[in-house]
C-alpha cells in the first residue's frame, strides 16, 4: 500500500542546516544546495518578431528582443543560440557576406565590455547581379563571472564594405535561447 511523506522542512542529519523549505505550495532550496556538473540551472527562450539588424560597420549593431539570464553563478557556462529571420545582402556583388552573431552584456556593470560572438551561417553572394538570403544562425558560449545578469541580443555585422542585415518578421522570427550550465 502506498504511503505519503509529509514535511515542511528537510534538514541535514545533525538537524542544524535546512536544505529545503515548503511554504504554501512552493519548495525553496537553500543556497548551499549544489547540483552536479552538467546540470541545467536556467533555460530561457524568447521570440523576436520585429526589427532588423541593418549594419554599415564590421561589428554592426544589436537589435530586437533581448533575453536575460538572471544572477548566473560564477564559473557556470552560458550556451546560447539564435535561429531564424533572414540574413540578407542589401547590395549585390561578389563575395559579400552578412554575419549573424550574439551580443552578451552584463547588466549593471559599469564599464564592462560587451562580448560579441559571430558564428554559424550567413548570407553570402558569390556572383554579381543577384541577392541572396538564408536563415540566420548564431551560436555562442561564455563563462559567467557571477557578478550580474547577462543580457543576450542578436547582432548583425559585415565582412566587407557592403552593408547587410538580419531581418525579422512575424513570418520569419528569430528565436533566441540560452542555458546556464553548472560546471
């Protein structure tokens, strides 16, 4: 016959430290509770349905909806990716590319630089006279210093002197996803 275990607190063997507390219907773990390496601590995903990252410089600019990882732990690995939209060339020509990337910024940290990662696929054109576009893809990995929230946004850059853009619409949205992983 099944039975229930009903408690309001879980304590260590010496009964000196509370490991978990039940309040109403929510369980709160004590801050000293640790998870094994590889455990996902946070998973956040947002959909960006408007805006464009139009660029005229190599590093480009951020655009659209941002994603925030709250209070990441020191040393945890942040893995993020963005998929979708359209990486587009705004002028035709040969060997032109638009790079899609992710921008990491630590909120509340005065003078802390942004971390810009570009990777994945990009629109490119190898012949004059035609425009091309492809779904934008960006991947990034970052180790948190545990000091502030991390705000992640899409960023569009260029590889040559021609401008490019990473377009977003309701029919071609970009999904930004990030995970904080215990190391």
